[in-house]
C-alpha cells in the first residue's frame, strides 16, 4: 500500500467517512452494463443456488435452483442464464466500425495494412465482488466443454443450446478481467476500493455492504459504525440484515430458512412424482417459497451494486479511459471472430508460450495503467510524487544548449525548483506530457543550489506541492493534512538535517522538440512554467516476440505433444462421465 | 579466485577433520568443466552460494569453450553484470575476441569496455558475427532473430532469470551451462501469476525451476566454498539459507580481522562496531516502535554507524595482503529493503558529510561484495510481516555481501512480530515448497544476531 493510500485511510478513520483516492473515474462504465449477482450452495463446490441478472436495475430476472443437488435443475438454471446473458453479449456484435491494422501477408511476409472490423461498443458484466469474478470463471470452466445434442448427437447428457457458448464467453471475460485496467468484467468492490479509501483493511473492503457504508454512510452515522452494522447486524431471528454479497450465503440463512424450505420442496416433488393428490400445488408453493427466500438474499446485493454504480458515475471519466476501453473492444471483437470462425473452446491450460505471452501482456498493461492513471489524475500523480517517482515544480531557469553531433540537436537545460524528493540518479530518464499531448523525454543532470532556500527541513513539502496542482476536489489530500503525513516520510530531512544538495533540479531535454536545430515552439518550457516530470514511461512498450508454440524450446518441454488433443474434453479413464 | 588462493588452505572444518577449500573448489570446477565441455547432456546446472567464485567460473568456462573452438553466447540479466563479465573476460585474456551486444539507448554500456582492444560493441548482432564470445542481457538476446543457433551458451544468474525470459532466448542455443545462486531473490512479477502456479513452465518461476522440471536428469553441481564470507559468517548463512546444500568459508577464523585506529567512545555505534570487528556480526537494537518505512531514528543510526566506521580509521586484515588495508568508503555498503529507505539513508549520509558509500536495496546489491555492510533490517519498525519482507532471498542478500563484518540496525520486537505473522502464503498444488521459508530463516538470523546485540545509545 502506498504512503498516500495509508494517509487516506487514516484520514477516513478520523473523518468517519471514506476519502477519495482519485479525482476522476479510472475505469470505463458502460451505459448499459449487465449486472450478475450469483449465489452458490454451501458445501457443493460451484453449484449455483440462484442469481439476479439483467440490465434493468428495476427489473432483474431471478433465476433459482430449487434443489442444487439435482443436476437437471442446475442445467436448467444454466440454460436460463444463457438465455439472459447470451443475447446481451451478442447484441454488441454487429455494430462495427472499420479500423486499419498492419498484418503480415502470408505470401510476401510483409506487413500490409488491412481493414478490420472493430465493434463499436462492447458488453460489460458487473458482479458484486472479487469472489463473483472467480465464480464467473468457474461457470465458464464448467460450461465450455459441454456438448449440445446438435454438436454431438451421441452425447449421453446433452447440454441445452447456448450453454457451451456462454461458457466460452464467460471464460473469455474471466480471463480478460486478469488484465490490469480491463473493463469487460468488473467487480464493484474492486471498482469502489480503487476510487475511495476506507478506514478498514483491504480485506474488509471486499464486503460490498461495509465498503458502501464507509463511502456513503447513512446521515449522522460514522462510517465505522455503519460498516460494522452492514457486516454483522442481525435481526431478531439471527439473520444478517445485510446479506453477504455472495456467492457464498449466510450460514444462519442456510440452516434456518433455506434447508427447511428445500426439504418441503423435496417432499412435494417426491409426492408429485407419485401422483399424490394436491402435490403439484404444494410443489409450486414450495418453489415459490424458495424463490422468495433466495430473492430476499439477492435483492439487497443487487441494489447495493447499482448504488455503487451511481457513486462511480458521479465521477467524471479519466481522459485515457476510452483508449483502454478500445483495447477491451478489440478483445471482445477478437473473441467474437473466434466463435464465428468455429474455433474450439479455450484449452483447459495455457501452453508455455501462451502463458508467457499473457504474463508479458499483463505486465505491460499494468505499467500502462499506472502511467495513465497518474497522468489523468493529479491526486494519483501526487501519490507517485510522494513515492519519489515523479516531481512537479516551477521552471526557474532555461539554458539553451545543443548536442555535439555533426548535426547539432537542441538539448536545453531546464532548472526546476521542486519540493518533491524524487529518487534520482545521474542520467535517469524523465518524461513529461507536452500541451499537445505528446510525450517529451529528458534526463536528470544534477542538483542546482537555490539561493539560500535550501535547508528548511522537509516537512512542508506536501503543502507546497499540492497547492501547485490545483487539483479540484482532492478532498483530504490538500495542504493542511499533507504536512503531518510528509513529516513522517521525510523524517530524514529533519533528523539529519540532510536536505540533500538543494532542491533545484537540472533536466536536459532530449526529445519532443521536433527535427530542426531550433526546438519547435512550445516544446521547451519557459521560466515560470509549472512542469511535472515522471521517472516512469508514459507509453511502456511490450516485451519481445516469443517463439511459436510449435517451436517451444527444449528447456520448456519442447512443442506441445501433437498426439494429445490440444483442445476439448478428455474423459477420466475410470469414470467416463467426468471430464478432467 | 577458485584454486588460486594460497592463504585459504589453512581453513579447518568445524568437525575438526582437515578441509582444504582450494582443493574442494578445484574438484568441483573440474567436474563442471568436464560436463560442460564433454558431457552428453544439453544442460548443466551449477548452484553457487554467495561469493563462491561464480564469475570466475563463468570466465573460465567461456575461455575454455572458446579455446576448444566452440563459439558461445553468454546471457546475463543486467547490463551491469554484462559489462562486468566482458571486462573480466577481456582482462583475463586480452587477445580473446569478445562481442558486447547492447541496446540502442544512449550510453548503453560501461565505457571501460572501450579500453579493451579485443572487445567489439554493437547494437546489431550481425556486426558481432564470428566472434568467439558474444555477451548480452537476456532482454537484448530476446530480440535477436534469424541467426544460426549457437552450439553453446552460458546463462549467468539463472536463478534470477524468469522462466519466460529463458523461453524467449532458448531457441538461440543448443546446449547451455546455467549458473546462479538459488538463495538470492527470486524473480517476481508485478501482476498476479497464480493461474499458472504448479505448471512446469509457469512463466513467473525461475528459469532453473522450469529447466529442471522438464529436464530432471541434467547434471547439477555445487560450488562448495565461499571465498567472500568470512569464517564468522559462512556457517550462519549456510545454515539459515542453504540448510540442505551447506558450504564452507574459504578462510579460517582469525585470517580476517577488522581493527580501528581510534578507540571506542562508548556510544551505541562504536560499541556495535567493536562487537562486529570482534565477532563478524553486530546488532544495533533501537527501542521497539512502529515507524514509517523511512524510520528517521533508524536511518540516522545507520548513517552514524557508517560515519563512525570511517572516523575510527577501520583497517582490514585479510588473505589478500600482508598489511592491514584501510576500509575506505567504497568498501562499505548500506543495504535496505526499499528504495525510499535507501534514499533516506543517502540523504542522512550526505548530511554527515559521507560520500562514496554504496547505498542500495537488496535487489541492486545482488552479486556485489564489500568489506563491511550496514543493514537496515527489513522488518525493523514494521507493524506486519508481509511476504515481501519475509522473502528469504532478501535477507540472504543483505546478510552475505561482506568480507569482514556486517552490522544490522533494527528495532526491538522483530521476533515477536515474526511470531504474530506466520507465513500465510497459500500452498499451490504442484509447486515445490522452498526451504527454508523466510519466516524460519529470519528467526535463525535473529537468534544468531541476538548474541551480538548492542542497545542504542547515541
């Protein structure tokens, strides 16, 4: 946890209310997201109990499994789920725009531009918590290898139409959600805790109810108290007033209400199958009772989820969010194309090359996300500055200089006075954004002594720098509180009177000034300008290309075994009905 | 240094039987070279404890392969390691044609290399074709395309290389010698990689883990002697971090000594320096307190210890020379867990007028060697013990950089903190559990340091 987050959490405790960590929203929120609130059955791994699903907050569709141990009922549930979700997923598939992309021509081996389709928007799934994301993955894993009667007339237990297809989509969404900054599948707890710091631990933040209680407590109730209530307050029957966001259920609910209702359902069903008079009516009654019970556990979470969406929508979207959402659209389009091309479902395990590619892509995405968030948001940048990864200040001197090459290039020296304490060493690369949005590179040259300004101790740093940003709505991160926090962080300054060799830094501009001998207008800051340099790159590049899976080297087991089926299910040798 | 250390012969085994470190190291080296040059296996793995002559081995293996008419590529992990290796190769054999493949950034390599006539540096592999040895980082090698594979490669610091980095370069060579220290910091990823845990080719695992999972029969060797660590440190480091692959110090008790020109003034820093000079270890313990990472008192204490070390005119006696050699600033390092701590220590040292002392994090101190190290304990002043702070490799690096003595600065209460925070990392199916875990290693080191404790008194 970064220092600024720790400070925000301490402030949240003091204020009794969550504190903003950002000034803008750093994730894309669809205008029409599909919310999915699932519940599972205790003691039966991965068996769904029920779900609320839909795009209309006032009219969710309730799906239940009256007896989760009955696999037919579970299948029926999944079929219904597919009927709800699949049309939503498909509804974005046909509205496309054309993009130009470089592709390798298979005949010439050259990169040639081709026109490809990119879906204009993409469907977005919202679940309440991180456990919900894991459950989406689990559903995807359990559904995508099923076969429908249409795919395989011989299959002994055909799955309803659309179930395998939804499994593939849920797998894709589950996998995409591991990419930092991706927004196809999001959990509300992660979204909210990215934007607000509560006065509780990150573990406690995974409880949607208590997280919302900190962010938006009822009038006159301190956040801590509201959170405690949301977490543990029970009614006279011992049931939680705020049911858990799932997919796990409250054991008291399971024991006191769910189990007896299920027994009644089972009894009525047994009687109905024997043709006992009136049993059909009792069965309907029992099922209706179960629907009511499960809905009572789901509805508060459903409402909380949309409450969270409202809170997030009140934040303006960050400037670079659309750029990242476009990558999500590419991801959606690419999977649409794979499905249309009739490709088999995703394999159970990644091969060595795929795993390495995914890891590399996610690391690049993480670096990019970190940079984007800081550039979009002065409050996030303040955290990076406090961590010594960036500095902001006023230009006090500009000295023109040129490189010693045959064709001299402008290499002006900029002196910046800053209260920040970046972790700099000679020739460290620096980056900043120009007014037109392009990036400019520079390198750290050294410290310059300021006139008698040095040696005043470090603790006033944050106060001065936060003012410079003029960050609207930074809430608790303004000067008054910053002082206390920085006192601790910069203690070395006070303790050893080690103010360092001054606070004016000299930066040599090395790029972003055009091609001529004279820098382009506006590309060199002027005296009195406020500038913000970062030590991190703004558009980090990905790693090198990896070999094709067919040329996996001997160190990694060689190419995947061609004899073994790369895709699709393989029955357990002992029990054929089980797919490993 | 292997096999070339005349003073090392006198070391005695703890059990009392005579132990000849030079002979033991020479035997290990011979076996490694035999497997590398004449073995049938595609890979040879060498585990090297801290300061066991890994670089010397790499240089020797590279020269012998080149001498046998087998051109080779060498993969190291950082540019500093590559430059150091090239410099050593060129120094050892000024006529050996060595290529330094580098990036296209400005100032891509150490200008020292320009002083070697036989070293050719280029950003393009085509410019280096035909040279006996080409050295570069794994990251740069991964961009090399369309070349005939080398018959031989040496992969240095293989335990710090990630599996996916090896995947990207393994197509460039047919067989390789993998050398590294299993006790140092494991490679890491800034994003979660749990979904691949347990797979033999988990891309976030170390290159050696993947290599051995797929090629379990490869010959594995071990360098048995640490030439860096003094007799006072080798047993602790070996027991705490290498419990199943013990190693010995190349020097005996009393062969290395630290002395001061100025007597102690009775302060905490002076007394802990005396203790460290006497026993090789010193623990300067500050009162228990929860602090921010850059604990001002602890940082000041670290700086004060360094200041006094220089002021008191420390001199080191070792097998390298007959006369005591002054311990100058460049022979001292300060190790921390975090970069902001290092920055705070640097600022504090500047405030005391000290310059030239290396101050860095464990990650960046890997592979380096000093006479005296001063360590800010990773768990000092912390309210919790996270996996990062408990990582075995971090403490191992910090505790094994010194030739003479190591002073640890720490707040009291770390033992209790450890007891309150047992390791809680989930057990993953198919993942070999690493021994010792950081919790155990931390306790082992603390127990030993407790015998050399000096309470802080300014």
